[in-house]
C-alpha cells in the first residue's frame, strides 16, 4: 500500500462532538495524517469563537476533571475555559430521605471536580481549532452510506445529495451517534434497551446562589441533575437542568406554562436552591442504554455514542467517549510510528481492549444508579440511605466515588510521550 493510492488516511463518519474531537486529537498526535470528516449537517462558516454569546437556552455538558486534562493535551482547554463553569461541590441525595453524600474539589486539592460547558461553545472551539489544521478536509453536508473492505483498507461511500463518491482510506471511524444505522449495516451487534423515560433539558434560574454545586437528586419519579451554569451578573443563580420523566409525565410538563413548570420542578427538587424563578427553552431526548460488545472490525472502529449511549443523569457519556478517543489515538500513533497499516485489526483490537474495562465499569456505574434509585421498595430505600450515609462517612468509598465523578477512575491514555517509547522498543 502506498499513500499515493489513497484519497485520505482516515475517514471519520460524523463530525459531532466525538468525531470533531477525534479529528483534532489525530492532528495533534500524528501531524502527517490526512483526515476526512464526513458530516450530515452543513457547516456554519460564520460560526466564530469571537462572536459567541452565551445563551440562556443553550444545552450544556458536564466535563469531568479528567476531560479537562485531555483537552489540555489537545491544547483546547485555554479556549474552552473562557466559558466553563467550575463544579466545586457535588451533592447526591434521595428526595424525602435522610441519606446524602457530598464531594468537594478542595478535598482532592483541585480547583474543580469538573466543568459545565455549553455544547455550542464546545463545538465552536473544536471548529475554530480544526479550521487551522490543513490536514483535515470536511465533506458537509454529506453522509457515509456504506463501507467495504479491500486490500488497501476501506472504500467509503459518501453521498452528497444525489452525488455518490468513494473515498479510499486506511480506516474509517464511525462517529455517527448510532442513529444512522451504519454500525448495524456493517454487522456490529448492538444491544439496546429503552429506559422508558425521556431527559428534559433546560436552563433554570433560582433565588439562591448555587455556590458552584452540582446536585444529583433521585426522586420516586426518576433522577434529576442541576449543574451550575453560566457567567455574568446572574451566574450564581443559573443552573442547567436534566430532568428524567416518563413519556406521560413529559407530555404533561410540555403542555403547561413556564410558571407551572417551575412549580412542578420545585415540588420535585425541593428548596435547596430557593425558588425556581425562570425556566428556559426545553429540549427532550428518549433515553436508552446501548452497548456494542465488539467495537472494531478490520479497518473500522466505533467511538462516542455509536459505541455506547448512556443515561445522561450522571453526565458520563461524552467523558467516556473522550477516553475512548484518546485510547484509539494512542494505538494509531504507535502504529504510525512503527509504519503499520492503521486499519490493522490487531491495532484496533488494542484500542478495544484498553477501553473495554473503562467502558464496562462506566456503563455499570451509571446504569446501576438508575436501577437502584428507581426501585420503590421500602427495604431498598433504607439501603440507599445507608449507602449514601456510608459513602459520606467512609473515606475510601468517598474517594472512589469522587474519582469516578472526576473521570479519573480508569487508565488515562496519553500520547506525545508515546513516540519516543515506541521507537525505543
Ligand atoms: C440530555 C443529555 C445530556 C447529556 N449530558 C452529558 C453530560 O453532562 N456529560 C457527558 O459527558 N455527556 C453527556 N451526554 C452525552 C453526550 O451528549 C454524548 O455522549 C455526545 O453527544 C455523543 O457525541 P457523538 O459525536 O458520539 O454523537 P452525536 O452528537 O449524535 O453526533 C453524531 C454526528 O454524526 C452525524 N451523522 C449521523 N449519521 C451520519 C452519517 N451517516 N454520515 C455522516 N454523518 C452522520 C450527525 O449529524 C452528528 O453530527 C448527554 C446526553 C444527553 C442526551
């Protein structure tokens, strides 16, 4: 195989948060690599980080401390930090019960346990960094329709309107979020089960200052999270809400006025943040747990939501995706240094194996929170109280919980230092 015969080295199918982050990480780790990102939505050429104004209705993501460290490695944290709200405390409680646990960044000698960043700001920072990378080509709006293996790697069929072209590459990374059906078409076995719930997302204002505290509140109708959010004069009074509701409850909540919605939220969450004074535009998402046991095939790897979709209440999905991206980049970098084919199944399997434990334990952690706190059984409620109190009192258990929340529980893939180590082998 010679590079001249290839249109590009790696195709990334999907330029969402995961695909765009992978593209940037590849440019940082392997500057000589040619990357093509195929994205179904058009790029907005006028989108510029300099013109960004935080919006009350923007959706946001809680980034763990470990994710900050990864964005530092990608040289993106400086930009992200301009609109990142620190989470200095986490408060986990069961509504109407006595058990609660509290985590503080200062107990771990850190400035924050994590940060809340608007998705739009995250996207703008990624785009601003990527447009400065000549080795990245965007095909948008365009869709990956199919992939076939051949002796040189993979042929990727890309449709743009009626026009279909084929890109020859060493490998393709599927980052389509998992809804386009690509991974099923390519023969990946997908296990998916619905939680029978939706997540309603909105920004809210409260009469009391959040004090940079994130609240995880388990209620008999489902979990909810309130994350400190925003900057400017009202910063301390704005939070990002993730409210889990059954199908029926969602319909009822969407049908009422903002004022009634605030009242119902007050009833569910309680008065820890004082009165809910305002609720912004609501977005909602059906919740499923989707896992894929084998995330690689010759020349093909899955990342992000295409590889795993979790319940959002513990804010783990994108943080896990980031660790997966770094694990993949680490393997590709080593392969490149050794002059190996990037689509080799052996290399891609190393990525899968290095990420598997983290993936399994993160899925278990977030799913068991939902299962345990969703059970309306008196003995289970007592056990939950005891569990939360125990977590609060036992330093070892609390430390484990804090490290999981900070995204520091698993192995942290690194690149940069890798090159020399591999050459020394
Ligand atoms: C309500 C909610 C709250 C969340 N909060 C958090 C949080 O606080 N912290 C956290 O870590 N995670 C959180 N998550 C999870 C996080 O949002 C996801 O992990 C993340 O968005 C996954 O990004 P992705 O790029 O894999 O998928 P997506 O964001 O779905 O992007 C997929 C991209 O692929 C494109 N595409 C689709 N099909 C094709 C195709 N055939 N060809 C080309 N392009 C295609 C799409 O247009 C899209 O741009 C939350 C999720 C939800 C639903």
